[in-house]
C-alpha cells in the first residue's frame, strides 16, 4: 500500500513540475506599461463625453504602441506615439479640438519623456524626430493659447 502512494505521489509531481518549468519566466514580461492604460482611459472618457467623432483609430494605435512596449521595442513605442500625436493634431476621425487637447494633455502627463522626445540636440535629429518635436511645440502652444483664452473668459 505504501508503494502505491509513493508511485501516485511521484506521478502527480511530474505534471506539476512540467507546468512550473514550461510557464513564462517573468510574468511581468506580458504586461504593457501603465501609461498606455492611462491614455486609453482618457480616450475612452472623451469618447463617452463626445457626441461625434470616431475614436476607434486611437484605440488601434494604442494597441500598436502596447505591442511594441511588451516586446521592448523602443523605436516602436516612439514611432507609435509619434503617429498617435499626429492623429491628435489632425483630429483624425473627426474628434473635437477639446477632446484632442485633453487626450494630448494626458499623453504629456503620463508618457515618459524619453518616448516622446528625442534625447539629443535639435541639430542632430533625423526628419521624423524633428517632426515630432515640432508637433509637440505646436500642440503645446495651441493648448497654452486655449487655456489663456479660457482664463480671460471669466
């Protein structure tokens, strides 16, 4: 009888050992950074508050950025966020300027600067990086102008 229990215990440890050894080494390797979730929540909020506009392209682009982040592709994250900001600037999908500005504000507050802005002097930037810097400057100036006009309205 004791032999039966030893054999049973041995047989039960084999599947457990296989499950542990075949599982992912690092559970965090599959998790996207929290800043992507913050932006997605802001897009969802603006979608729910808006009466018009198509927000689906924004969620799709965030999915692209999320996949790049999970894979650890730094350039993928940067290019994905560059495209996301371009979409906000042109208000792709017919979203309102107010929604675009609020989403942009969430992006600036939550995305690491290394992803948003190149960490080199402006004279050493490639054309894509220069476009990103210019886009950030234009968008920031538009939001500052909007905030100043709102303050004067009171």
